[in-house]
């Protein structure tokens, strides 16, 4: 069953091997952890996350990464979206970084994806079996109104800016008296 599933997923989603290569994963190992869902506005408000900790004897590297996949002409394009996260070492060194939401990154890059691929890797023993767990979700975005979503966010930002301007003008009028 595993090989049949792998062949069918590769046929339907030929970009999966390239995503796996970017993450240095083996698609064949993860084939049963791959699900397919309809993309929605909740997905666009998410951020990728990364957490790594290393010390002399080991460490972990957990993440949830997102990839936008779209067609440009005859070619499939894949763009890895930025993650927020932190890394630390046993010596106390720590780095943190932020990232925009998926929707903001797509807007900034002018990308209208056909799919968003979510890859989650967990090195921790949260699953109770002592093994690394990986889950993939292929979010189909073709029916989602991305331009409408962006317009809603633009309208929200405009309302906030207008309120800030009105508040600043009210302060100026109050100081003039």
C-alpha cells in the first residue's frame, strides 16, 4: 500500500520530492503522514515555527515549515516561506527571529499559490515512542479567494491608520487651546 500511495502522491503532486529535498527528508518514509486539505483563511494567519537547541551530546530541531507552490507559465515554482523561531546552545547562546504570517508573505512576494505545503517535524518524544515524527499537509488553495483576503487585511490596516491619524489630529487640536 505504501508504494502505491507514494506513486499516486508523486503523480498528483510532482513538487513533493523537491520540497522533501529542501528539508533533507525522504518522501518515502513520510508517505503515510501526508494529508490533503482545503486551504482557508486560518492557514493564512499562521506563521512557520522553528526551535533548535544543541549541546555537546545532542540536541533537537523542531519546525513547522510552509512552502507556496504555483504555476508560472509551464513551470511549477516553489517558495519556502520564512519561519519565526529561536535557537539556543548549551553554552547559553540564544537567537530569536520573527516572521510575517503566511498571508503577509504571499502578499509581499505577489504569490498566488495553487498549494501550500505544510511540513512539521518533531524531534521530541511527544508521541511517546521515542521517534521523530513528521507530518505533511498539502493545502489546496485553488478555490480560495486570496485577493479578497488581502483586500480585507488592507481595509483593516487602513481603518487602524485612519484612527491613528484622527487621534493625532485630536491631540493637536487639544494642545492648541
